[in-house]
C-alpha cells in the first residue's frame, strides 16, 4: 500500500512516518531468528563499543534474509515514493540494545545526533551521510526503558538551518545545543513495524533496563545523486526528495 497524502504531509512536517505491521511476518521471523542466533552464540562483549558505533553481526550485513526486509517487503517502494531514484542498497545495519543485566561493562549510549556527521569514530571533516533512514523493528519494543530510539520530530528542518547558517566541516558537535538537550519521542513498536525517517531528524538511544534485547534492522537509503552533493543535502532538506519538492515548499 502506498503512502497516503496524510503520511506524506507528516513526513514533510515531522520528518518521519511509521508504518505499523508493514513487513510480512515470515520475513520478520527469518531475519529475527538469524540475528537472535548470532546474539546468543557469537556476540563478543569485548567488541561492544565497535558494534554499537557501527553494526552488530557484521558478517550478516549482506545476508539475503536481512536484505529481504527492504527488497521483498514493499519497503523499497515506500522509499522510492519519498526519494525517487535510489542508489543500490546492499547492506543492513543491525543495532541491538543489550539488557544491562547481561553485560560486564556498560553499552555506550548514543547522544542526539544525525548519522554520518561528526561521528565519534570518524574524522570530524568526513561525511558519511545519506537521504533516508529506514528501521525495521525485529523485537517487541513496548517499554521506553528498553533502549528504544528517541527522535526529535520536525528536527530535520531545524538541523538544515543549523547546517546552512552555523555549521562547517570539522565542527565536532553533532547537533546544536538547543537540540542536544531535548529528550525526543520514544519509538515503541512491534516486530514488522517500519520507521521511515529523514536523515536530518536528530535521534538518540539510551540504556536497556529491561530483560529483553531490543533489535532493529536499519537501511541507509540514498538518492542516486546524493554522494556528489552531501553538503548541499545537509543544507537543503528536500534536495534528495524530488517527489516531495512541490508540496513541501
């Protein structure tokens, strides 16, 4: 089912849309089983910081059962409705918030940020941006204290203004102070729910105080021309969204 007019309007104003129960259960079950097996048998707690900064289960990033969440679920069609012409998507990022009771050391929290800009593990001048962040929920996320993602609705417009008027390459702050202090809205959901979020929407992730791992599969989607205009796309929030250009302005 395509995005409705209301959902397109919501994306323009809030920078995100949540499609509940969108991914078919058989695709979710296969992907969740794959990641859960890795979590139980292969996760190395000594690499927890690396996993958190980059991806859990790195060897599974191009597994067909994970890529199917994007390519064979209808999610790719939704992305094309927003972005238009897509660059190929060939990898999945897995993010797990591990229950603290299972850890010997604390898992790093993620402060408010946008991905690919001033990341702690990158040179501040390096950009690894994209157009659209898509998250597929693979575990029940019904408790706000379970390491859920928190987002600042509408923050994509405020971030674009900051990038346009105050930011320059090499600045180590990931967001301006007035956004850094915001708590954000908690993303709660069930397996199969899908988050489609503008790359410039600030988000954070905190501690998991529950007994259950929070598992998300993420896809970073780019307009086919994004790589050649990363700076411009930071400053113009609709550059990579030609299907929305007319109604958004």
